C-alpha cells in the first residue's frame, strides 16, 4: 500500500540546471512552435531542447544574401522589391535566435538551444549568439556520417573534440554533446569529450537511414518513430560510462513509459529525453508520465529521483559482467534452451 503522507522528490539537476523532474522534450520540429513550448511546460516537463539550427541553414542564409546582392547590383531601387524569396522556407539563424528569446519570455523551464552541424566555423559564432539570446544551455547535435573511406576513426573523433573545445572556449553556458552509438570505443570517446570540457553527454542520436523506392528508382528519406526496444542500447552505455566522467548523462531514444524513465535514472542518467512518445500520445502525456513515476516510486519506497540515479550502473550492480561479453554467451544459451 502506498504511503500518501510521504513526499516524493522528482527533481534532478542537468548541466548545472535545477529541473523539477527528469522529463525533457528533446530536439524536434515540434519545439519550433512557441505554443508547443508553452504546452510542454504546462504538461510538466523539466526542460525543453529546441529544434536544431542546421549548419546548412547558416550557410544558406549567407549564400542567398550574397546571391540577392549580386542579382540586385544592376537594378534600380524600385526593382529590388521583385527579388526572389528564399528557396527553403525554414527558420533561419535570425529567426532561431528570436525564437530562443521568445521562449525565455514565455516559459520558466530551462531552454536548451541546439546546433546541428559538422564544422567549427559557424558553430562558434552562433553558439555565442544563442547564449546572448538567453539560452540556458546548448546541445551540440553532431550528425556526421564519414562516407569518405580515407577518413580515419581518429580523425572523426578529433573533429568532435576540436568542435567541443572551440565552443567551450567561447561560451559560458553549459554545453552538452549529442552522440551517435557508432564509435569503436564509446567509453573512451566519452572521456575525450569530458576532457574537452563537455558538461553533458546525450546518448544516443538516431541516425536515419534512407530507403529505396524501387518503382521510381530513387533513394528516399525514411522516418520511423522510436520504440522502447531502442532504450536497451542507451541503458547499456549509460550504465557503463556512469562514474567515469564528470559530464552529466542524458538518455534519449526509446523513452515511452514511466518505467523507461525509471530505468534511465537507475542506469545513471540525469534526464530522460523524448519526442516520439509525445508525437504518438500528445504533449499532455508528460503529465501522465510524471504521475505514473510517482506511483511507481511510492509502491517501491523511493523518496527521490536522486536516490535511484546510478543505482544499477555497471559499477553498482552485483553482476557487472552483465554488461560484458559473458552476457552475450548467456543470452544465446538461454535462447537455445527454450
């Protein structure tokens, strides 16, 4: 029976920010709408990561500005009103900075801006502008696919490290790095980024694989929302990395139930980020998750989120080999006996 008189504390800290709970709306186009950001706060989220500003958008704005100025050089002042509109109706850098400012004025929960790119150039400049616009923290959403076979793994990793170090040298707000799972040694990469100054590591970015349209013989985009099964990879590596880095750990990908959030905390995460669950069930599902977490914690006699964080990490469990090769053999053996 649940003791209703006991107060359960859902609060956590992430990137030095005090959050009322570990539920964070992750970066997605949903967060490009100010009304949605308000609804995310009203539904009980601890923080929100805004949609990403892409490196290509920064470059596009610069290229189109140059093109417009070149095309208008021989025109009369009256004719400049007939200049073509930008080809891609997306939120450009200036609009993005305005969106940060508007969100900060509209809600009280922390606003985490997101930069998505691969090279230091525009990243450093816009990281500083995002800080000036009022962002509480910055998430570097590094989406880099090394398709050139001449590029070595060491070069790829150094690119991440150099980018983090460059941005940390120019901003004072906390910086988190969103990683993919495809490094040869994820633990070592985590330590490199930690040493470069990353305040947080977000595990893991989802890499979207294109599909083939056989009728039109085209390569086409392919978007599939996450499911709870994807949580397992994230739990594994957060549990392994926990305690070996100073940076806060955030889990993203596969969070669909209150128990998914609980598992994330026990593995060692400070927050659990989600998008697919909100797209499937609506933003108000955040309130349902918080309520279900309170019920579960009450039934299992937990007083706070902090009490459970890292309690089932690799260093804390009685069988740490569950995260190693021995578990591989055990799993295959158990399947054969069925």
